[in-house]
């Protein structure tokens, strides 16, 4: 059993304390010395395969849950924060960052939150006017707070997912009649009747007094079904949602309300694409996005989003990254279960194929890419539009980006004719210019924060400066 260097000191310590055992008692049951256990708990030594198996046997430790995804996300966010020039005197090694995130994740989150407040404060001061509100500048915005909530729970909400899957099984295989199945359920269980809405700008409106749910008849079929599923989430999973929101401890009611929307949408997606059925089908279809959309009557965005939530302990899907990018380059949705973590500030790398999706509508474009840390990826991108329809209705266009590390490409139909063994097949990409160390990138928008610049007035290269 190859585990590499696995540092799980905090998890082992929590496991020991949960069994009310001293280090000597715990070490004796595992079959190791007390000093070795002490080194494991302080992350001075990794656990061996034999110790892992002993922990699984004696204390029911689920080895499949020992993913480094959470650590990778936290390390990436911490590294970006510490790349700021205010930390010029401190350049931590990757080992130091991993030590912090393993042993003191709460401290790491606090430092990231402090840096976010500093960034917002600095940006507002830079454009200071008479109406400057400094109190608003030092706090996380409600949207950012909710985004971080989903990011650090690995974009998977177990209680809601299981509840949605249970209801999906009760409703049976809907095949091509999801609309009738869901409207029938609303009527039988909650006495809610679904009617056509009159306002073309509204996707959904629910009147609790009359128990009428108005759905826009001009919206796409998958949008209408999804909005009915959202209403089911509010009525069927309301108590579970409230518990999750309360336990999250959001600072403002505004953030709590935004999170409720996210959780209702999460339940809707899990209801229409129940976990185990969707996971099995994704594997059978080798993650063909268009076939998955057709099979579940969903949009490409709904399919991509659902793929990013397949993180159930003991039954995980392929670790993927997923992002939605608007024409201005803003990342409006993001999650990554891979080592590739999206920048929290600034735009995404211009060499990423997600930007090309706007030039090639109607196609799923592919890219083999390598990040500065040497990790290689299969990147997919496609253009999608959202709108209710009609000549005078505004349509918003987004690029959907999804991908996996190259070791998983056998599970993706899109890699069949790509040469994933040839180094020259991979294009260099970064995360964000401000934290990318690539020295000779002609597409660089701004210099990296942690490098001094050298300017040679007698020579002009693709960039007007060189990185020291």
C-alpha cells in the first residue's frame, strides 16, 4: 500500500482524544512506541502504511477520507496571501505552510481573512472619495464569506446530499418526465400547485398564502425543472438547511441568506442528479458532458457543477476543478478538488483555454496544461448562455471550465486521441500573474509580487523587464 509521506497528526490526535486515551494507551493499541506517536501527532514524522492499517483496524479510521484536497486548498490560499509585498521579509517554505495548515488550520483561516480585509481596505483607500466607508472595507463581503464556506467544505454538503438522494429514490426514475414528477410531488406532499407565471423576468415565484408556484414558461426546460426542485428544497429540506446555516456561524444575516440560496440550489442539483446514480453514469459515459446533460435532462453548467460535488467520503468521484468565467474574466463560480487552486484576487491566467471558449461557441475545446509546480492537467472549456429567451431578453454568456489531473484522463472520453505522455503536448499555464513565477511569459499582465524587476534600456524582450 503506497501512501507516500502522509502527515495526519491533527486527525490522529483528534481520534485519540475521541477515545479518551493517553498517548501511551493509544500507542500500545496501535502497536508503536509512545515517542513515535508523539512525532506523528506533531507532524514531525509521516504515518507508515502499517500504522494506517492499524488505525483503520483498531479505531475504524476511514483511509479513503485521508485526502489532501483540503490541505491543498488551504496551502494555496495561504501562499497567495503571504505573496503580498507586506510579507516581503518572510518567505515560508512549502513544508512550513503544510505544517501550519496541518497543525493550526484555524490560524491559517484567520490569517487569510485578515489579508482579505487588508486587500479590500487598500483597494478602497486607493480610490478614496468623500463617501469612503472604512467599516465596510475591513470585513468579508457576505458573498465572499459564503464562497469560502463552500470552498472549505470541499463543495460537498453530506446531510443535504443524502436527503436529496433518498427523495430521488422515492420518486423513482423520472426519465423524460421530471417536470410532471416533481409538480406531482409538490401537490401531493405540500399542496402546492405549479402554474405558468405572468412576469417574463421572473424564473420562479412562490406565494405561501395561496400555495401557488409560478414558473416562467419561456425559460429552458432544464431551468423550469431546476426551479421546481429549488422550491422542493425550501419545503422538504428547510430544517436541514437552517441547521447548516446556523452551524456555519455567518457574521451577518445577509451572508446567511446568500448561503440558503446556495444550499437550496445544492439540494436541487442533488435531487435531479442523485449522487450514486450520477457517479455511476459519469463513469460509464466517461464524463461525456453532453451525454450526461441529455441523460439527466440538465444543462452543461448543472452537470459540471454536480461533478464538482462528488466528494462523498468513501465514494468519491474523479477529483476535478470547475469554474465559471464571464467575459470580463471574473470567476463567478469556482471549486477545485485538485492541486490547481484558483486565485482569490486578480484575473485567471490568460493562457488558460477557458478564455478561448468565447471565440468558439458550440464546441468543447481541450487543452493539456502544466502549472509552475509541474502538475499536468486535462482542461476542458465550453461557452454557455443564460437567459429566459425572446428577442429583447438579455443573454449572459459564460465560459465553463472543468478538468482533472493527467493521471485521471483514462476516465475522460476527451483525452482518447491526445498524447498525454509527450511533454511538449502540455502548454504552460499559471494561476494568476501576481503569484506566478514564470519568468519568460509574454502573456504576463502584471509582475509577480515577490520578485524585483530588472530593466535593461538597451534591450527589449517580449516583456519590458526581467524578473530578478
